[in-house]
C-alpha cells in the first residue's frame, strides 16, 4: 500500500501519519533509500505479523530516485505500508501517482490580506481646506480601496457642519448649508436607486469646491 501525504502543513500531516501508522513505523532517510531497499521492505513482513510502515520524505521530488511504474505497482500490492511525504506535487505527478496510491493534501490555510483602509478624515480635511484636487485624489483612492461612499459622505457632512459653526460670514454659511443639503439629497437619491452614489459624490466634490 502507498500513501502520499502532500502539503506544507507539517503539523496536520504528522497527526494524520500517527493515526495512519501508530506502530511499526520506520523512517528512512532519503540518503539511505535505494530501489533495492524499497523492494526488500515490500517483500518482507513484521516479525509479529503486523503491518510495517516505511516513511520517506522527499522521495518523489528527487527525479533520479522516483520509483518506476512497475515498482509503484509492487509497493502498492505489498502488505507493507509505504508513506511518502512531499511538500508539493505537480498536477501531472498527482495524475501518475493516484493510480497506485492514496494522496492526501495538507495545505496551509490561505490568509487573505485585508486591503489598507483609506483615511476618510484626510478627505474631510482636504475638503475643509478647499483643496479640490487633493480631495478628489483622496476620494478616488478611498473608492478603489473599497471604502463605501456612505462613509465618505458622512465624513464630508460632518466636516461641513464644523465649517458652518466656524464660519463668521453669512454668505459662506449659506453656501455650506446648500452643500450640506445637496449631500443629504444625494444620499437619499442614491439609496432609492435614482443616482449612482460613487459618481454623484465625485461630482459633488468637484462642483462644490469649484
């Protein structure tokens, strides 16, 4: 019998190996392996009649030591259990070995890296400084990083409210209140499906800072 354990999660691989062969396990260093040795183990049996397990790591990735098809058949038909440990196998290799063995994968979990979050405060600060280009660049960056337009419009609404409280001129307050109203209107239209929020918010930034 042949079992091939493939993958870089060595901890899970070792746990599986202990369950697969709790006793009579012989680990053979790759430097000591030969085809004659494998044939010898294939034809031999445990002194007590139990199944003997031969473990070799890296055998299949060493091209000059790869067992032939005839040997694979012989090892697979043997009462001895052969376990080959490999970090990885190509698709063609797996297709070849799956005919004569049981292949089990132990891949490390894929950890998805979260995209860096955009700084919506920076957008609000640029808007408060009447930096049209800077606000627009930061806005586009935030959208490309997956920031929801609701979060950006909320921050801009908060900033405009601050600007209204800090402004000493009635004319500026009038313009800021108009901008605030446009933001609220855009929000409701976007959520009713009447406008694209991303496009509408971009237009708001460019027109209100003109």
